[in-house]
């Protein structure tokens, strides 16, 4: 069984291995010791001193196999983006060129550089290692963050975004970036991807085109991938769509992958979650639930079988599930029902 917990210093070696496995385009996990250590330090500090409200905090979780102790995935929440360094996106929009006198009316698509998501919370760093890509493990990694959001809403914005990895090949070549590189930059996609991941974003403002880009001027290959996701990212996008996330025309400035968003109050798992009191025992006719404790620094979440005593408002669970969640009789948990084919 996979158990979600906050990252710790002892996870550095496996985090570096996951960064290698994640490959090109996964900018939130650069293969850089200093930056990976900074992420651990940032998350540990965020959990150690709970903010009074929304700040620039990182809540980084790992998925640990309860039998072997092996870390098999990562997932995270940024409380607010773009406060200390700009958070850039392109907005796909339209401009009208018309002349009534000449009888001409043309609508053209444009890409405009924006900072529209400044201050918005972000779902990020979801990666499941190959041995664990089965069953509902991917859904656990994605949805556990919503229980944390539901339990501690004061730490986050009312809106949440998620950047989806755009189209690139196995060598890290992006059709969209290839066009930008040819006309505005002199760096290949893996290089710019890495620089962004380690926080060196100054070149963006220096070299990015300052005016809207007419989409019709892009290469056929670049136009074809605007708003499209990497093959490996499609399951994650599908899960977010089920939760209520939608695309409003914002795309990544490097690979043109879509940025999706949703108001916290409209997220399906949050709306369907509720708090119950723990009753350790032998659940009768148990169902599958996404379950978390309600602790902050010692947060735990998993997918497990339990039963609900509606009359008493109790979550009836086995001693093993309670142990993994670090809860006892009378403690509070937050739960959301999960169908096995959900």
C-alpha cells in the first residue's frame, strides 16, 4: 500500500533518482543537487512553521510503499506562484482585422505573454515511478492534494492551476520551442528547460518577444502542439478534468502545454470529502476510500477500505489502516469515496 507523507531529508537520494527518471520537460524536478535540496528545505520549513495565511510555501509529498519503505512517487502543492519571481504564461487569444469598405473580415489567433496567474496556488511535481504505475496509485498521488487543500484552505488561493507537460520527443526537442529558438533564442529546449527548473528565469523577460505573436506565423509543427499534452501527461490531465479543471487558453511559454485551472470550492474531491471520527474495528461491507488524517506537519493519506457508520459519523477502519494514517480511536479523518474503477 502506498502512503502519502511530507518529504524528509532522508529522501534526497531517491528524489534525485526520480528527477533523472522524470526526463525532459519536467521542470519542477531538475537534475541539480542544490535545487533538489532547496525543494526539500523549502517543504520542511513550510511544514515546520505553519503560515498564518497564504504565503510562498511548498508542500512536497512522497508516496512510500508501506511494506518496503521505498519511495515510488512525488506530488506537491505551491501555495502561491509568481510572488518572488515572475510566473509567465502565453494566453491564446484572437484579434480581428477588418475593413467594411473592402469587405474584409479576418480573425487571427495570437499568443500574448502574461503574468495572469500571479498569486494562484499550483498543483505540481506529480510523478509516479514505473514499478507503481498500476491500479489507483496515480489517482492517489493526484487526489491526496485535494484532501490537504480541503483541510487547510486558509493556506491557499481560491483558485488552483496545474501546468501540463507539452509535446516533446524522447530527445527533449519541442516543436513549439524550435520555432521560438530559431527566431528569438539561441538555446535548445533541454537547456532552457533546465535553466527554468533551477530558477534562472531572467532570460525570459530579456529575450521573449514583447508583443503578441501571430499564431499563423508559426511553423506548422509549432501550431499543431499548442494546448496539447505529452503522451505521458494525458492520464494526469484526464484526472484533473474529472475534478472540474478546465483549459482557458493559457499555455506554457516553452512547450505550449496547457495550463488548467479550477476554483477550490468546485473541485470534485473537495466537494465530496467530509470529516469523520475514527473507530478501529472490523468494517462490515467496506468501501474504497481516499483517507487522510487531519494533521498538518504529520499529514498522511492513502487509499484503503473502510465503512461509514452514518448514524455516529464514524469511519470504521482496521488497525492497520489506522496505524498507517497515525490515528487512534476518536481521532478525526477526512475521507472521499473512491470507486475501484473511478
